[in-house]
């Protein structure tokens, strides 16, 4: 096996229906100097057997078995085993474009960026979006850490997800994912980005994010969803301390996180009680949200409904959801 420049870390837990496609997209990369670390986090289905079969077939794959500790623990374990100078995180129910690693490494070499970020595409579990031929020349934007932290809060070009990005392994060893928390990416990625001396953003889709049934986003209420507010509060305090000029961007991310809780709590009888403490914090931040020209009028209207008429917001959301499902039918 050639020298390892990039370590791809793939936490694996009960993803039997999706795992083969994920691994297939990784073993057929046009880049060669990399390794794939499959971290079996105590799977109880046939995921381990799929990993083992591929490890025997491909020299670049190494399988590690560990007791179940959750996504953060599996990622941290993978980082501890990584041989590469850089790491890339891939969730085992997603898949990537074949030139992702090549383009990430090329951008690192050409720009001197220590963090590289690509675009992603969201897909429903039942569909596969075939990308139209993307332009040969990829537009690369060079960002400061401060600018990247601002862009990330608006969740447009790129967001707070750990996947779809390449980081120095040394950064990931200094800043680990919080074990036992949901929305671990929100709690971690901004800290990694803040370490960056230069960030390269590639305007091309490299990562396919699958919205599957049973995922956090598509599941019913779970009190652990409140972890998103813990991460949002930490981010807000970090920005206020280190990047006060980005306060409005951090407030936008706080509202974005609050919306996650509202949507998950819609089905609960205690909905109003659950969101009440969050509404108080949103109320204190509303002026910064209203003055933020980077937030659309429609988005501001939704946020104001969250503060003042949460029941009305619930009704509006359900109406829009039904209209969207009819349109897609």
C-alpha cells in the first residue's frame, strides 16, 4: 500500500442496507494515497460481515471493532487510528463522488489550505440523484477561518456537518467529538474551522447525504434533541468571545437550531411547554435576527412565528408539509 495522505473514517452501526454502496464509492476513488477505516461500533446486523468482506478484498480498508459508544466515540476512535496527514469523515449510509479525495488533495496543494470543503446533495432514501455533468474546471474560493465560520451559520454553501470536509488529523486529535450527545457536528465543526489558517471551498458536489427513515432528522420527539440547543448556545458564546463581528451569523444559527426542536416537538402534547424556554432566548435575540440582511423576509416571518405564535407556526408547518408532499406525489 502506498503512503497514506488521507484517512477516511467511516463509523458503522446497523447500516446493512446502505453500507455496500458507501464502501463502493470509497474504494473506487481516483486518488490512491489513502486509507479507509471502518469503525464497527457494535453492530448487531450484518454490517460487520460486509465490512470484513470488503477488508479482505481491498488493501486500503482496515476494519476496527469496538463496543457501541455512538457516532462521536466511533469518530474519535478512528482519528486515534488514522495514519494520514488529513482525515475525511463519511457517514456509512451516505456515498461520495469518485474524485472527492483527488480534488480535496489537489486544492490543498494548489492553495495551501489546511481545510477543504465541498458541496453536498441531499437525497431521500428512496431516490438517487444522478448529477448532470459538472463543469470540468472547479471554482475554488479561498476563505479565512472567520469568513468560513460566517458562511457555515447560514447553511447554504456548506453547514456544520463534519462530513464533506477535509481536516488536518492533528486538529481532530486536539478537538474531539462530544461522546453521548446528538448533533455532535454542531458542537465540534466550528472549533475545527476556527483552527484553519486557510479554507478552500470547492463549488462542486462531492457528497451525497441520504435522508433516511429512522435518522435524527426524520424521527419523532426525543428529549435528546435538546442537545442541539446546547451546541447552539456553545457556538453563540464562542463567536461572541472570539469573533464578535459574527454575532448576527451566530444568532441565525441559534434560530436554525431552535427550529429543529420546534419541528421535532410538533407531535407532542407538551409542545408549548417544551419550546417555552427556547422562545425566551429567541425573544432576546430577535433584534439581531431582524436586522440581519442575510436572512430572507420569509425566514424572518417564520422565526417571529416561533417566538410569538408557536401554535400558529405548527399549523403553518403542517400545511406547507402537506402541500410539499402533494407536489412531490
